[in-house]
């Protein structure tokens, strides 16, 4: 297994573990924001799966039908990641808004722990994937790295929402659900960014004038 594939597998294992922890903790602690962040991590498992698939196919040598190799599959995998993130973010935001005003159980303070764990783990994953994405010139790994980077922002948003809800359970009673909505918007933004960048690569868009001049 090549290094890019090992990085993708590591991402799937970490994201899968975080998804389970956050979803179960969010359900047990009655936190919409934490469940939303857990669902986002579950989408990361799917995204990393597409990365692994793209890297595996892209590593195949050139053949009669593909004389220039299979490298474009990797870029297509990055675009699929963007679509998955955008759709997943929209569902998360809709579900969070749909729950506004509905009766809720008392929010538990222990839901903060999984969010802090996710923030640390995703920061490490993003750093690793950016490094290997640049080293291997991998569009799929770089797209997945942006996904993990957005996860750290979504974890911070969920932490703020949960913190507000715990600090004043009356005044900020709906902060947790609004936090889930914000998490969804962050995921949508990441998906649109990834889709746009991979689409530009598929269309062979030229780099900016400063880089052209340098070349």
C-alpha cells in the first residue's frame, strides 16, 4: 500500500472513531451540535473512502485506453468529496433548524469532551494530509485535508454553542441547535470550495498571471 493510501486509511479510522464517539455522546447528552459534528465526521469516512479509491485507481499504469495514465480519477474523487460535503452539510443544517422550538432534554456538560478530542485529532489529520497532498501532488488528499481543516472550525463552532447553552440554559436554550446549523454551513462551504478547485483542475484552468510570469 502506497503512502497516500495509508494516509487515507488512517483518516477513515480516525474519522470513524470520532463519528461514533460524538454521535453517541451527543445523543446521550442531548446535544444537537455534537450530533451534527458527529454526522460530519461520518461523512468524512465516506470522503476518505473516495480518496482511497481514487488513489488506488490513479496508481494503475497507463494502458491502451488510458495512454496518459489514470491520474484524473484522483481529481474526480476530490470533486465527489465536494459533492458529498455539500449535500451532507445541507442535511445537517436543515435537521438542526427543524428541531428549533421543539421540547428538549437537559444538555449534559460531558459533550464538551468529544468536541475537544475531535479538534485535536482533526488538526493533526489536516496537517498530515496537507503535507502529503503537496508532496504527492494529490488533489484528492488535498481536498480531504481541507475537509479536515473545516472540521476543526466546525468543532470550535459546536464548542461555542454548547458553552453558551451550558452557561445560561434559559437565555441560550436554542444555542446548541443553532450551533448544529452553523456546523452544517461550514461543511457546505468546504464542499463548495473543494468542488470548485477540482473542477478547475479537470478543465485544465491556467494558474494566475504571477505564477505564469514566474514560469
